[in-house]
């Protein structure tokens, strides 16, 4: 695990299962297994459903992406896509920075709460300008 938490670090099987139980699932799909277990419901996905493009960002030392429905989940550059487990909009394609290691390294010495990063090109990049 690097300095920044990724989906495959966070969405782990519960203690009642073998720790390797979800190793066969793609990293972007582990949130689906995790949500099914914690919310005790089935989530269906459609491989052909494409939702569009979202920028990944770092929030409190976690790679996250924000769905247009207002939900967010932890994501990973190892599998840059996201199925929103709240609204099921489709598979979002995620944009990560070209040099992920450099971005993570630039935050590594900061306290967890200050490890935040946004892509400047992200249309929802926060600004203090009015
Ligand atoms: Zn959503």
C-alpha cells in the first residue's frame, strides 16, 4: 500500500471470508462486492453501459471520484473506471494524472487530512476566485 489509499486497499473482504476471496475481481469491481456485503443487496452492472468521464482526485489520502449523483467512492489507477453503487449510472471512465507516483509523493509527508489533490483540468476543480 502506498501513501494514498486505493480501491484494492480499502474494499477488502470481511473477516468472515478468506482475505484472498476477492482477488479474482477487478479492482474497480471490489466496491461492488463490498457494498453487496455491507448493504446485503445485489448490484447488477452492465458492461456496455458507459456513463462518461470523471476526474479522480485525492481526498484525505484516498483516491476518489465523484459521481454526478453526488456519491463518491474510492477508486484506483490500477483499474481506472467506476460503477456508482448508489445510482448505477454506468461505467465511468476515470482520468488520473500522467505521473501518479509524483502526485502521491508530493503529498506523502503531509498529515492525512491535508493529503488532497485535484487535477487542474477537472471542471469541478475548486477555486477561490469569484
Ligand atoms: Zn451515482
